[in-house]
C-alpha cells in the first residue's frame, strides 16, 4: 500500500485540466497526494495552553478535556512544561489511571522544557470523547504547570479500505479508470467533517478532582447574582471557511461544571456576533455539559493578509451565571469546529 | 486569495460519482483539485490559545531586568507542528497576546516563533519576520494592540526544526517514521523602566495560509 502522506503540501494542479483535453492520470495522482496530505497531517487536540496551576502537595491533579479527534490518528504526543521552586520529579498518567511516567521538572524558566509522552491508541475513532491526564508531584516543592498540549502525530501512509480514506497512488496509470482510485478522496471532499476539521480551537482545563476527590481550589467560580460572569476574556477565534460566500463558521463547546444547588447557565459570547443560547446545568458534582453550546463566529477571510474579517479579532468569551443563590464552578472549557 | 478561485468548497454529493463514471473536466478541476486546494488552504492548526481566568493573580512574569535592552523570557509554549506550503515555506502564524505593566511605563511583549531552542536568537532581532512586538503602558489587563499580526519561520528555521518521530503504520502495527517541523511561540519582556515589570495573561497563535 502506498497511500503515502507527504511532509510538504502537494499541488492538485487544477490548471492542468482543459475542457478540450482528456484528464490525465497524473492529474488524478497529484490530487490523490493532496487528499492524503490533508487527511494524514494530524491536528492539535489540545493547543498549547497555560493552566497556571500552582500546588505544593503530592495530591494527584486530574485534567479533563473534550475533543473530536480525527479518525486517521494512531498516536498522540502529549507535552508538559512545568517549573518548580527546586528541581523535582512528577508522575504523569496518560490517560488517568494508566501507569505513571516519571518526568523531571526544572527550577528556572530558562531551563524549563516540554516533556513529551506518546500515547498509542488501541483503535481509531472520530467520535467526540474525553481525554484525561493526571499529574502527581513527587514532593511538596511548589510546582507550577505552565503548559499542556496534545497533538496527533501525522501518518506515514493511510489505509485505503477503511475510514482512513487513503488514495492508493500507484494505480494512476494510463488507460486505467481515474475515478475509481479517487473514490475515497471524493467522499472526504464531499463531507467537511471528514477532512481538514480542526479537532480543537482552544482548550482550558484545571483540576476539578484533586487527590481523587472533587476540589474547588482551581475552578472558576461565580455566586448567584443573576448576571453572567466571564470565565476567561476574549480568546481570538476563527473557523475555517467552507462555502465560497461564507463569513461565519460554527463552533461547538462543552464545559466541565457543577453547582452547589439550584441551576446555572453556561454560554459563549462572541465580540462580533453576540452570545449563544445558554445550556442549563443542575448537577452538583463535576460533569461535562450534556449538550454542546453552539455559536456562529467569524470564519477566515482568504482575501485578508491575516485572515481576519474586517481586520479585527472575533473574541470568544465563555460565561456562566448562577440563577439562584449558591455557586457555579467551571473547571474546563473545550471548543472545537463543527 | 486562496489557491482555489472559488475561495470556498464547492458542495456536491459523492454518491453520484460511481467507479465507472467518466472523469469529466468539471469534476477533475472544480470538485476535486480546486476543492482540495481550498481544504488545504484552511487546514492551518490552532497551535496556542489561552487566557488567564484570574489575570490579577494568575499570570506569568520574568526575572528582574538589569538593562532596558535585554529581552527576558516570560513564557514559552510546547512545540507544535508546522504546516508546510507547496513551495516548502511554512504557513504564517496569526498571533495575539494579553497582559499589562506593573507601572504606567512603556513595556513590550515580544512574540517570537522559532524552532525549539532558537527563540532567543530572534528575541534580540525586533525586525525579523519571526517577531511581533506588542507595546503597552497600561496597568490594566487586556488583549494588546499591535500593528502586525503575522509571524513566520524562515527556510533555515524549517531545516533546524525538522524532527523525525518514530510511530506505527496501523493500529498495533509495525514501526515506521514520520517527519515534522516543530516550533514554539515564546513571549519575551522588554521594559523602558527597570522598575516596570510585565505580566502575561494570554497568548494565541493559529496558522493561516496567507495571501
């Protein structure tokens, strides 16, 4: 099988196609290469973000994320950048509950480094799922977690017969049918959820569970006032552009949240398009919102030098509101493209 | 202007094209080649993205300045994978940063994209294409104003950032290798007054195919 995935973006060569000439096998092959590249490139599941979690205990810290991975991924690269008051070690489990891997932690920013761990998947899936990792400090030295990220490793080549949707490049020979070989590529192109979707636009997660028990130490909290409060303010967002006339794209969001009683509302607020409809919660222990929050936000403008619509950032702010007395807490916000 | 003249995906139903269907010029040009070019234009990664939920108490800062000419590291992302265009050049990164100064003095947050271990080289080169400066005198937190929004690795950076990963060829399959180009986004602090420090409270970087 040679449904190979190049490192450098191939060119599909639409200008090789003329109305008066037959379509060449070579043109089909170049399109197949580009389709494989788009499908096998890999994507960030957790864009590098700063939890800014500082602890001085040996209790396990559980981080939870909600993602829609790409089917083609076989392995993920997790990376952790941490700094401590003195050199120390931590144990990292991926996912939470797996065998811990010991990682060193430096005591200066200039010598801090990203410690990488490869997670190998037991099966392929593009279904929405939860990712977890657990960090357990080795001693009570003050430790700050400065960055966490997770990236799907690219593929060397794709399978042709399953949902990898790989295109076999050796079958594009003169006299052979072209379309049969591009069947998988056509399926991918026709469904924008199958190729090119950004698995995550942003992730923010702090521990809602510390030492195996629910913790309020790190979550963002709001007491009942009836007014929406900011979870974090105005992170830029741009989805990919789909239809030629599109100026917006839809983002999906789920939050890890809970209340002390009564109900709370969670929503997204775009600086350009306004707020989404709210999702209501009443759970009293940390749980992901059952239904996603959806909102149309700016998509990329290919006529702009930096892709922004109107030269401004569309800024997305997650918000929470406690409807009655009591407290709502949010420990994670996961946002991805539809 | 994207690689596709439509600047968008032309929708169609794949089921209408069977294996023995003639490969028409319309299908080859618009539905396959140009659609794929558009999908590739829009495939840039979301590499970095965070904003402190408590900016007055949760932020990153730097060691004490001893010179107004010396950039000091505030924060660096984990390495991310860089997308390479058809000519081998990397997709530019659209960037943004948030923060404030501890005193009402001009300070500069310098955003630098570079292969891992090389950001300090560009931290001293404000005119490099790898650098965007965000200057503020505000003691209130907020996303910073900056004229430039794009940073880009050079051809040399691509060579330096090339990394070979060992992976597998299928679920439970055999070992194989893949090449990626890796880079980080770092934020450096410069101050006009040695008593004015910088507090970084947010950072963003997303690839964009560019014009």
